[in-house]
């Protein structure tokens, strides 16, 4: 998640849409998801804006917190 | 893919195993996959050793080159 934001790519937009949908289904705020995944709220916000090419280690933390397969976040 | 290598995490090991398997099924060398995904051969090698928390933009290039869903690389 380092460096300047770059324009969203299709996979970033899929991640952003899936994250918002999965949070909404659980009625979790960005803060709720951040706490469960041991991340900072700003990282969730950046992902939901497609700002970065998020690393797979972080993707796995989200999948574990949301109890979904990684494919449900990225496909 | 920047920075020093860090110990492989479970998701990196899954990516490494899936990449090798999908390459083998296609009888592609690391060079073949690198050329099709417009990456450097060294990047493929590093991923197959689990050295980095690969970014999702790069994961998507691999999935397109291999004609698989992202979940087939990471789950």
C-alpha cells in the first residue's frame, strides 16, 4: 500500500465493489472491518477508492476477517 | 514487488503452487509466462518462491495470461 495513489484498474474496482458489498451485508463500518482485519480504517478507505495495487498478504487478512474465499474479493 | 523478500505467508505459498501447476499444465517455462503477462522472468521466479506480497494489479496480469479467474491463483 506504499507510494502515491495511481488510477484504479479493473481488479481494484472489483475489490472496492466487493468490499463495500460484503461490509454492507454484515452491517459493518469501515472501522469494524479494520478492527477485525487488524488494519487501519484509512487502509479500508483507500481500498474502497481503488487507490493502490493492494498486496496479497493484506487481501488474505480481509478474506479471513470477512470469512470469504479470496476469489470472492477479487473476481 | 518492491523491497526485501519477507518469509512466505500461506497465500504466497498458494500462489506459488498454483502458478507452477498452471504453467506445468500448459508446458510453459517461466520465460513463456513472463512474456505472455508482459513481466520479467525474475518476477515469476520470485512469485514461485513466495518472496513478496504481490500486488493485485500484477495478479490480474497473470490471471489474464493464464486465462483463469483470480481465485484459481490465490485460493
